[in-house]
């Protein structure tokens, strides 16, 4: 089982300490790529496009590196919708 697969399993348990770096690893593993932002766009919002053309916008947490519970839920939702995480 790869590191990304282990992180996916961990994400499914809705951990309270899931980091931004772990989220980036999972997104990359699931085929999401960052979208370049315009020079007018500032702040911590990051946008990703999935393999099916679906977008995910998420705020990079700061000053800490831990995702908020609603961000974990949003990440799980989009990964289920795109088929990266299968419903059991």
C-alpha cells in the first residue's frame, strides 16, 4: 500500500490533525492539479482541477498547517464524487 493510499484511509476516518501537505499528496494521487491563479488573486485560497474537469477550491490553513473539519469533509466529498474514494 502506497503512502497516498494510507493517507486516503486516514482521511476517511476524519482525523483532526490532517495536514495541508497530506492533502496535497492525496489530491495529486487522485489526479488533481493546481490551477495557476491570476495576479489579482491573493490570499490563501487554492484551486485544483480534477481528472474529470471538476474544480476544488480550498483555503490553505495558516499559520498552522492543520485542515479544519469542514475542509476535511469537503475534501472527502470531492474525492468520493470523482471516484477516488469508493463508498462501501
